[in-house]
C-alpha cells in the first residue's frame, strides 16, 4: 500500500465525506425539528448545482458570491416550500412522506423542462495542486473540504450559541414545552428547514465544478445521506459527522486500492452490521416526536 | 294524421342529409405504435429523442393521408410511456401497451435491462420490438421479432480497434472503464476482445455502479498501469464526461476511446474541450460534416430547429428502423408482425439517412438477421470539435452494397 496514494485517497475521502455530511446534516436537522423525513432534500443540492452552473459558469460571477447567493436564495426557497407543502401536514408522517416524493418529481421534471436532458459542466474554480509534506493535493478539492468544514463548524455554532439554535434544540427535545416558553414554533421550523436547504445548496455549489450538473444528480447523494444517518443515528449531528467521514473514506480508499464494486459491498455490509448491533446508529437517541 | 306526416317528413329529411353528407372514399383506421422508453432519468436523452423522431415520422405519414394497407388508410398514432429505467415499471407499461392498448409494434427502448424486461411481454405475444439496447441475448432465435436499430459495441469494436492500430502502430496497452451491468460488461469485454485481435493487451478492466460520483481513486489505479489508450466503453454521456475531466486533472494526455459513446458533444460540455482532445469513437460523428448524406444533414437541421437540442446517434438509428418498418408495411401490404419482420429484412438495403441500412449478424447472435448495419464513420475530437476521419463497411454490408461511397 503506497502511503502517498493512501494520503491522497484519504484527502479525497474527507472532501466527499464533507459534502455528504452537509446534505445529511440538513436532512437530520429537518427530521429533528419538524419530525419529517424529507426525501426531496437532495433536490435542493441539485438546485444549488444548477445555480452554480448559471451564475458561476455562464454569468461568470465570483465563486464565493455564487455560494452566498445560492445558500441564501435556496434557503429562502426552502422556507417557502416548508410553509406551503409541509406545514399543513405537520405531525402527519405518511402525508409528509408522500409530499416529499411528489416534490422530487416536480423539481426534477421542472428543471428537465427548463434546462434540457443533457448534463452540464461547470468550469473548475481553483486550478493546480498544493504540495504539503511531500504529498500533492488538488487545490480545488482542498478548498471545497475547508469550506465544508467551515460550514459545519458554523452550523454547530448556530445551533449551540444563537437564540434560534437554542430554540431548535428545545423543539427537538420537547415541542410543547418549548411552545409554552413563548418560542414561535412555526418560525423556528421554517428556519430549520431553510437552513437545511441552504446546506444542501452549498454542497451543490461546492461539488458542481468537481463533478457535473444534471437534473438527476440528487439521487445518489440522498441515498448516501440516509446511509450516513443510519450509521450515525437519526437526529444526531455528531453521528452525521462520523457516518459521513466513514462513507467518504470507504469510497475513496476502497476505489483506490480495491475496486468500486468492493466499496458498495463494504458500505452495505457495515450498515447491515450496524443495524444488527446498534439499530439506533452510533450516536442516535430518542427525540421529542418519537 | 298531421303529426304522422310531420314525423315521416322530418325523418326523411334527416336520412337525406345523412346520405348526402361527406363520406371518405376509404375507411380510416389507426395504427398504434407503442414505446416504453426512458423519458426521465440519465437515459432520458435517448428515450425523448426516440419519441420525437416517431412524432416526426407520424406527422409526415399522416400528412399524406396515412399508410395505405389492404385497401385501408392507417393514421399512425404513438403512445409513449416512461419506463424510468426501472424493471417493474417497464413490465407494467409494456403490459399496458400490449394488453390494454393492444399494440402489435413497439418501436423504441433504451437501457439493456429494460429491454430484457419488456421482451418477456412482447415475445410471447408476437409484438415486434425494436430497441437501442445492447446485449447478445436480445437477438437470439427465441425472440425473432426483436430488432436492434443501430450498432452495438459487437459490430463496431473489431473494425474500430483494427483501424486504431493502423493509425497508431505503437498502441500496445488498453484500459477499460464501464458501468457494472450487462451493457457495461458487453462494452468492456467487447472492447478487450477486439483490441486483443488487433494486438493490444488489456492492462486494466474496471466497472463502476451507475450512481458512482467520484472517479479519482479508480482512475489513479488505472493510470498506474500506464495504458496507451483508455476506453470508456458504454459509459453514459455525463459520467463519461466526468471521467474524461478527471483523467485530464490527473495528467493523462494519451488516447481515449469511447466505442459506445453516442453523444460526445454532450460529454464535452461536462469535461471541456481540452479534456476531450484525442477522443476517438465510431458511435458518433459530425452529422453535418464529411462522410454524411444530405438527408442526414437535413434531418438533423430539422430536429435541432424543432427541439433546440442536439441529436444522438442512438435516436437516429431508431429513426432509420422506424422508416424502414413503415416503408415495408406498405410494400408488403401487411400489419402482421411476423410477416413484416421478414419483409423488413428482405427489403434491405434501405436508402437511409445513415447510408445503406440492412439487417444481419444472424450467425453471431445465433438467431435471425435482426441487427442493423450501416456505414461506420470514425471521428475524433480535435480542438473541441468532432472531426470525421473516415468510414468502414461491416463485411456483411460490403457483401450487399459492394464498394459504396458517401456522396461528395
């Protein structure tokens, strides 16, 4: 096993893991606060990707400005979706599940109609490589990883130290008591949904130049997000981090040293074991709406 | 009495008007053509294209009053269902087409596994089924009404690698990367077998799940084997574009092959022109350039005018088949799928937009001649543009049309 290749593969794995974590965090946040499993969550990742193609690729706006616009714009769009589509069905798990499935189709087909069937590429945002301790890392992937880490840290800060973050934690623990404390439940839920969508959009912006953009690009990440949540535990942010890093590293190291088919087998074998040994996931716990 | 006279008079007037009213000289019927095609998902470009070409043909035929068969006029109408690249859905919509809509002809399908699913319904019910799916088992003697409308890697690979070895005599090592399913394995194995005949050894053979997103790891492993040429086999356009992009990032500047690349311009949109430089393929060429027929150029122009999207080889192949089928229906004066199948083969070669178009490969597929054959054009990406370099005729086609040449 070549140590240089191992370190480079690990760097790729961390990058991928960060992106999956961003998507999974939004999903787990929405579940913790609103009690719904939003299968359409990765569609906001797809929308972020298309916005990147348009603003950064076609209109040549700055990369970081594109990131901010995508997060804010799609975050607000998420708030609208929550208000119109999910709020009427709060507390009704099956109905919310059906709504989210319908939204997948609506988003995909709408984008397909507007943008066409062919995939699109986004020019690379950062070229070249950086050498560190004799190992060469691709600048673009490094920047994406660092921004991903930054967003995760920002989310942790928001959840732990801001008023709205504390309100979200309180709702996750006990919605009724939180309401009795005078917290605006509707506003907090909308904010949580918007933040989740903003994180997914950020992943779309960051991965857009690395991969490619397609109306169907939401499919694989939502599956990975659910795997992360199963591994880490539904409703657990630290669990998401561990699950995401595990998934990214297995993917990158497995494909570098074994084969791509082995990666699939290893991932699902581990999930199987996890469900047998600890069905709640590594760090899953009870939440208020269970 | 007065009432009786009034009623009789009114009745008589009504009958008279009825008899005097317009009456078609020939009774009009509807010929229903079914399609179970991918209208969503990554393969949508193929399904949507096949549906559009059927619409265009339908309009042309119906504008002339329909097909004249057995003294009746048949207006062509299509019903296209989205199989979503899902086997259960494919069987469901095929059942609907065959048992509810009672179609006897299904023109169009893409993605190997879905074709195999659809033929479990079409074959026992004697429904003619034309498709763009790859896989040897789709044209055996057990499915005599199946037709493949364009080349698969099996028809293309041998000629492709012999041609590449002539152009690049130092080609010695091949690496392949292809999806991990029947189409992918057909493409990968086909390329390896053909390359071996041309004296090129395979040093890396990789398969990936279609949901795979990042290829840095596996490409690094491939590049460690120092291949002279990397074949993307049956990779879909977006994924192929990403592989080309990441190969370029990893520093690979050698030859690329995409034996089953049906739409490289779509891949260039993903990877950029530099990454696609020196990509050689025979499943796509510049439809407006050298070695094309004027009819193909006109067809592509019309399609792009109507739909504002580029045309894919797979869909052009299906257009050629559908046109041959409709022509044969009128020529053989039959709508019986079994009789029509023989008539389609007997009526070849057709003067199609791709040049002479016929059906063969009965021995290879151990069945009837149901594989479409037409001139194969070799192209390469140079400076971001597709450049047509030359063409070859499959030996069975050459035996039929001799030394046919593209019009100057």
